[in-house]
């Protein structure tokens, strides 16, 4: 199983992580559709609410170790960081998980029941174990292993479980149990066990301080990702929660296509900065940020136009409320993408918690909009969706400010504007043309998707100048 620990080139890491992202998207797409068709939209809404709240709290439960571990480990591959992180997981994360679940039940959040206390604890521990295991493999730059275990925990195990169980509680229990065991084994396998002698207060303190400076960021992200689902669950039915969480899943899953940049970059940027190769980092970021912007804008147009078809094809049901939820939520994609891609470079270049400032500001904006909406009696669903969109716009713009402040990057120019406008017009024209073909909705969605992919691959393959050529130069270096 040495191939799990293999150290690849930047090109290979990006391709492996990109491929895994596409597969994970497909897996979660199948999972949500499976639950909706077998158990109904209400159960899907309840499952996604639980998963969204608990996964949004992982960074807090790990005290930022999912970021600190790959950052420090990638600098000199010192194994003791893995030893100390595992001990912190046992003595910090597990007790904090129990306290988190107790707090959720204390506040009587709809969708959580006190009789399922230990099921929620086990499910949450599985998520935390997956994140810290991913961070370990990422720190060693073993992206094959990192991506395989991400795929197993995010898609394969949940699909297998939900095709075998009859209730949501059974599904949560078996997912939590399976993921926890597999991820702990994977961590210990890559770390070659735990050496008690390697555990020292200095490294634990270093990891904790680095993570604590980012805790406000994780708390703010918890609000940004779980705030709207919690708010909706208390005020509207689980069907609307299911539509929102599915739309949010689409935003987050779309990020998996460009997230390889961030996942692969953090350890490499830390390594480059440690060797004073700053100019190389600036050039790399300039190109890859442009790639993320272009892909995310195309994703918005594709999902906005095809929103009814996507929901029918995915969940097997659609109404006007679901379409409006998806369309308004997906508008946040470019800003969510840019903020997500900026996190790793910002964390890598500075010990200071700039991301905490970015996400705290966005969370404050979200809470303020919801408060104003409730005060003036605005529609609750529209208020929640508006707060989600505006807060992520703030996060994206603030991230752009810090990226330009910390790195020498020019994020926008005529070339990018031309390519985005041209791509949007092509997507609209192809979709409009096929709408007159008299074919079924599912066939139209599949055909247009294939056409877009063929055009995209052709442009990437045959373009010999501009940012696309620069991207290929980085990948093929």
C-alpha cells in the first residue's frame, strides 16, 4: 500500500485531486438523490441539516489542526507533528465533540433529538477523523492517499450505508462508526503508529496557538454554512431545508473542482516560502486564481440556466420554491470559490489569523441581515437566502483584498473579462439552441453538459497563449 504515500509532481497532484473531486461530486449527487427517492425530501432535509451543522463545526472541534498539521508537517516532514496532533485529537476533540452535541440539544435545535445523543457524537467524530486524516496525508503531500480517504468517507461509505439501512438514525450510526474506524486506521498507518516519546508540550502548544488564531474563522464559517439551515429549520418545513442544503451542497461540491488548487497549494506554498521562492509563488497564484474565477462563473451560469432540470434529475422533484432557492444560492459560487481558494495562501504566508477577520466580517453581515429581516417582517426564506448571498460576497471581496496585500497578484484584466463574457455567451447560445430541439429535459441536460465539456477540453488542449497556456506550463512543469 505504499502507493497511498506516494509523493507526486504538482501536475499529478492537481489531476488526481481534480479527478477525485469529480468522483466525489458524482457520489454525493447519487447519495442525495438516493435518500430523496427512498426516504423522501423531509428525511434528506433532516440528514443534510445534521451533516451541515456538524461538518461546519469540525474546524472548531479540531482546534484548527486540519490547517495547522499540513502547514507545519509540509515544511520538513517531521513525524512528531502527526504524533502530537493525534494526542490532541484524543484529549481535546473528543471531549469538545461531546460538549458540542450537548449544546445543540440544550438549545433544542429542530432536527436533533436527545435520544440520539451518542449517534450524533459518533457521526461528528467520524467527520473530525476524516478531516485530520486528510490533513496528515496532505501535509506529507501524499494526495493519492488524501483523496482516496476523502472519497471513502464522503461518498462510498454513506452510499453503501443508506442502501442497506431503513432509518436515518441507523444511517448516521453506521456512517459514524465506519468512517471513524477507517480514518483512525489510515492516520496511524501513514504516521507509522504513535511514538509517545515524540509527544512534547512545545509542538502541541505550537499547533494549538496556530489553530486558536483561526478559531474565529471556523466559528464564522460555522455561522455562514450552518446559520441559514438552522434558521430555516426552525421557521419552515424540512422540504425547503432540503432544497437549500442541496443547493449549498452544489455550491460546495462545485468548489471541489477548483479546490484541488487550495488543497495542493498550502503545503507547497509553505515549502516555497521556507526556501524563499516567493516570486514563484506569486506567479503560480496569479494564474490559478484566474482559473478559479473563470470556472466558478461558468458554473453559476450553467446551474442558473439549468436549475429546474438539475433538481428533477437530481432529487426527482421540483417546484418554484426549489428553483428559486437553487438560483439565488448558486450566485454565491464565485465569491465562495475565491474565498475558499484564498484561505490556504493566506494561512501559508502569515502566522496571523487574517482568515478570522474575513469570515468574522461575513458572519456579522449574515446575522445583521437576518435580524433586520425579522425586525421588519420580511419573508423568512428570502431573508435567509439574501443573507447567505451577501455574506459570501463580503467574504470573497475581503479575501481578494488580503491576497492583493500579501501577494503581488493582478486578479482582473481585459483577457479574463473577454474569456468570461465569451464563455457565458457560448453557454447561453448552446442551451437556447437545444431548447428548440424537441428532446426530453434529461436528454437536453446531458447533451449540453457533454458539449460544454468537449469545448472546454478542446480550448484547454489547443490554446497556446494567455493564462490558459500559463496554467498548462505550471501543470506540465
